[in-house]
């Protein structure tokens, strides 16, 4: 079978397996006004089996969006409100001694879910953040001398307030790198805010969302995402973009000289390829085009490009650096 025939066959399978995407978006849209960017990236995280970090000031429907997404799926959902006095056992669970038989009983924490909402994740200290690392990377939790596998799929959707707000901690870089995407959530437009006012200014509870997809459909979609065609040219493009964050001079980005302290790791290369495949799947295509990489690129790289003191002094952001890289690297 030729390559084009394979893509045509895969396209038919993608069209069938993605039938639940639009109903899911519509169901979320029945509760959430606007925020199409945030909702679409949450779907990318779901399809690519990658964790998502949402940053924005309070009141932008970050928590509500995650709750609504989980409500529209037949998935186990847990929510942890991160606070300065939270303990690791409050997240992953602990062993409880039973004096009756002298044995320890495993009490699993809220991390044992398909979708975990880590609300205001940067309000808890580092020891709590480190408790999530094994769960996020290995999708397992060790309690005592036993290792427990987490449900499949397992997705951490975390919200955080901007770091300059009172009562927040800087997230460890090792943990931030475990998030496939970091989203910057902004304010709605005036017309969207008026619709929010009309819909939300009520003492009544919000309507319940309907279940529009089950975990089998999500699992099938994830398998197809892995099969989305990624040409050699696009693979090379992804590597060139990520490599440019580490050595901009070799990529002929002399204007970025001295602005980047640390570039993105190979984990970013993998994440960018997976996220681009997931975006192509959402768009109904069985192959990735360079525009998919550019569309999702800032969300994959913004938290993985660490700027130098010189860049911070000049008030240059990682988004500007990433945009400059995409504007300069030739598109195949």
C-alpha cells in the first residue's frame, strides 16, 4: 500500500474516531463563555496524554473549564485545593496502621483519578510539589514498599496564579518541565463578558453537563494520535526549533545572544511532536503540517525557555523569544 493510500485510510479512521470532539466542545461551550484557546489546548493535553498548566489571575474560569471537561467525560475526577499547609500524604495517600491485626492499610489519595485538578498549585511548598513528580512522570505512586499504578488515562490539569501575587511559591523547574503545555489565560472580550454576566449572574447552580464521550473513545483517539503522519521534513523542523532555544547563534539568531540561560530539553521535542499530532487530529487531519507546530509551539516552549538576567532586565519574555525563533527558522 502506498503512503498516500495509508494516509487516506488513516484519515477515514481519524474522522470516525474524532466524532466526539465537536460535541464535547459544544457541551463545554454551553457552560464556558469564550476561552476557545484554553478549551482547545485542554483537548490537546487530553489527546496527547500530557499534563497542562494554566496560568492566569483568579476569576477567568480556569477551574470551571477543567471541571466542565471532566463532567463531559465518563472519567474519575478529583480536585485538590493547594494550600501552604498541604502535606504530600494529602495528595498521594498514606499507610494507616490497623491495631486490630497489626497491619498497615493503604489509603489512596485524590491523585488516583483520570483527571486531577490541582487548583492553585503554586500555593503549596516544594515538598508537596515533589510528591506529584512520580505521579506525573511515571503515572504511578509509591506508598511504603508498594507501587500503585494510576488509572489510565491520567491527566493533571493545574491552575496557578501569577507568581507576583501574594502567598505563592515558585514551582520547581523539574516539575514545570513535566507539563506538556503551559497556557496563559487572558481576560474575555467585552462582548464575551456581557454574555458571562447574562448567563452567570444568578443565585441558581449552573446546569449539569451531559456525558458526551467515554474513556474508551479517548483511549482510541490517543492510539490514533500516535499514528498521525509526521514527515521527515516536519520532524527536522521540530528539532531545529527546539535546538535554536539552546544555541540561538548557530541558528543565526544573533539577536537572541545572551538572552537565553537554558533552552528546552529533548522532552520538549517529544512534547512538541505529540502536541502537533493532537492538533492535527482535532483539525480532522491524518498528517501534521508545519502550521500545526507553529500553532501549538508557544504553549509547549514558553515554560521551558529560561531567560538570562539580561533578558529579564530588558523585560523580554519567553513568548517573545519563542516567537522570534519561529519567525526565523525556515518552514519546510
